C-alpha cells in the first residue's frame, strides 16, 4: 500500500546559487528520483540591514524588495542548475525569510524528510569559532537525517585561486598555452 506524501517525507535542499548548493540540488533531485518524493528547494534570506536593523526601522518597501530579490535568486539558481529543462521530479522552490540554519531545520520538519546541504567553503579557525557553519548547525539541530554534499572540484579550485594557492599553476598553464600557440 502506497503511503501519503507526508508519510514518505521529502528532500529539502538549501539553495543559495553557489556551486556547492547547486551540487547539493543535483544530489537532492537524484535522491528524490530514487525515492519518488518531492524536492523542496529553499533559499533563505534576511531583510536588508539584517533582522535587528529591520526591526528598528520597519520599511515595507525594503522588505518587499528583499523578498523579490530572494525569489529572483532562487529562480536563477534553479535555471542554472537545470538549464531551464525538465527535472523529472516534483520540484518546489521557496524563498523563506530567516537565518539559514534555523530556517532550513524548520523547513525539514516532516517525518521522513531528508535535509541536503552543500558542504560550503573552507573556513579558517576564527570564522568557525565565531560563526559556525550552516551544515554544522543543521546536523546538531535537525530532527531528520542531514546529508552534506562535498564541494565540487571546480569550487575547490576557485577557492584555492582566491587564497593565492594555485595561481602559480594557473599562470604556468597560461604560459604553456602561449608557447604552444607561438610554435
């Protein structure tokens, strides 16, 4: 006997548009195909000036603009991930106002839900101490299984370039390419 959607749960995936979140989205869709369940893609957002700043000077147009920007970012991320083509599963997107970890944990609240996240970028000791990662928060607080998808190799390479590592390798590759074209 087939269960209801509430019994089967869903795959809830955090989406920001980053390479890591797009890898998590692809993993979530693949898992949803295997389980025949819905994917809920959640983009979390906070008002301009943060929640505390917004509470001090409530500005509905700024709130509307923040929500509209979040919805546009979610649509853009979904388009990027699937090139506007069919996904092959029930996919629902939702832009939700709130801090990312807390909001994702509250969205993945049904029995049988699975929360899928990108592992995020490498962080230094101080940032880990003062601002725990979203994945770490969700693992500690979620009432459902949490799956973190490793960073894609391209993301690791880009982060290495940002830190200055690998710049020498990139430049030597460019120089080698120039030499080949001169010959």
